């Protein structure tokens, strides 16, 4: 399945990406259960983009300079995707995972170290990372990307949680077919 996402970054980073590709952040499990180390984004660690929506990518970019916008063409396999947009089975399996009694102690550690804020849901990202780790540990699946309906702050004087786009978190470069500067 072919999809296009848009990613905004600084003009300098845009040039680096075009020359060398993306650098994919990874989970450092040594620090994952503590406050130190890099915290995940809303969908975990990876490269983020908005499905078919250049404007949301541009609005998400919060720095003063004009962003470089990259259009990324992906070839996705639904069997290797965690889809919180329109795959009810993925949603139900994730929900069941979070309700398992034997992981509640670990979830308490995660909850103490990560928070959800209006613009960044690092607790959600940490829970997704833990879920994907457990899937791998049990040999269930390799996850190449995570997608979810998202709310990007684009409205004046209104904080709403009603989704206004679909966000992708790419976990490796295997799904990227092309990258173009817009």
C-alpha cells in the first residue's frame, strides 16, 4: 500500500536528510524506565509525518525559521503496522495488553516517568514502545510504522482533542521509497 506523508524540519536538516537519509531514533532500554534519556514522541521513537497533509506538517514545526518540507512516499505492509486509525483489531489488542495484570508494575514505572501534554503525548509513546517490545519478545511481529488520528494545535484560542489529521511514526527506513523536497 503506497502512502505519502509530509515531514517538516529546518532547512539545514532538510539538506542533510536529502544527502544521507533519516537518522532513526532508537529506544535506550537502559534509561527507558527513568527520567534520564530521550523521551518518545506520541507514537514512540521514529520519524514523524502527516498523511497527505503538507499544511499540518508545516504547522507542527514550531521554530522561527521557515521549515523545509519533505514529501515521503512509503510502501507499507499492513501486517507490519500498528494502526490506530482504522484497524479495530490493533486497537483491541493494545487495549487488552494494557489491562493485563502481570504488567501493571511495569506500567506504574512508565506512568511515573512519562506524561501526556496537549502537544506531546510521551506517555502514549512510551506505552506503544513497551507494547512493541513485548510483541517482539513473544515473536509476534515486527512493527515498521505506527499511525494514529492526531490533533495538531492549529486553531486560534481553541484547544480541542478532535482529530484533524493522521500522523505516522516510521520506525525504520525500509518503508521509504522516495523523499522529495516540496
